[in-house]
C-alpha cells in the first residue's frame, strides 16, 4: 500500500498531477482542494489511497489525512466506487460528508454526481457510525494561495468536472460561470477555478 508521496510536482491538470519521487513519476488523481495553490516545481507531501482493480491500478492523492479518510470511508457504502468517492471529497469534503450523514441531509448528498436519492439513503444508514471520526481527523492541508495556472484552463476545468461525473453540458456551463475569474486574474490556478465551478454546480 502506498500511503504517502513526498516529491516534486512535474505536471498538473484538471484532474490530478504527476509527482516525481526519487526519479519515478507517480500519476495521481486529486480533488481540486488538493491541487489548490500548487504549481509545477513545488515540493508536496500528499496522503494517498491505492485502488487496485482487475484492469487498472490507480493512485489517489489528498492534501490532508481527513480527505483521504473521507475517500476511503465513503466507499464502504453500497454502490460507491472511487470515482464517486472522489466527487464526494470534492463537493462535500470530510466535514460536509459527516454533517450530511449526521443530519440525514439527502439533499446535500445528492448534489454529488452519481448519487441518487436511494444511494443517499443507503449512505446515511451505512455510514452513520463511520463518519464522526472525520470531524476529529487532522492533516496537512495544501490549500494555499493561488498559483499561476496553465493557459488552457477551460479545457482542464471541463475535463476535470467530467472526470468527477458531471455531464459535458453542466461542465461547460460551470466553466462559463468561472470565466470572469480568469479575466480578473489571469494567474488564477485551475484548482481555484475547479473549486469555484463546483460551488456553482452545487447551487444549480
């Protein structure tokens, strides 16, 4: 099990990064809050979860222990795989998930793409005893000041949202919503744009 990566970021996009550790490049998928404030060349310490399937081996990375715990815990619910779990971390975060389950707030849970009402009900039942630990978990956050983002921000935001489960139409609409941020600050990071896009989708 690969539980942590400490190395240099050599590539960033809307869905993750490549981190060089002693000359070996690890491709990781991340929620936007993990990528926020990170730029190519930065040294990072991320907490990881390795998912091994018959046809793939995928490494997911998070800026805090609580985010990784959220990702792992939510997959204990019936029908929740890593793709939806990553979307839960992106949309709700550890505290948001724990709070939604505690209050049985199905409306908050179904804002995550891929989770319907029945799935949300199962999550409340199956995770009620497992999520309180997320409120107490602590970790190292990488949510720092914005960094220079790549020129092709729109394509990366759209592809990142699609990777989290939104339709092309919704992703394009969310990209339109955050376009003024780029006009106001051309150096805004893709991660910051992704977070703003997620907020706009949550309000929809």
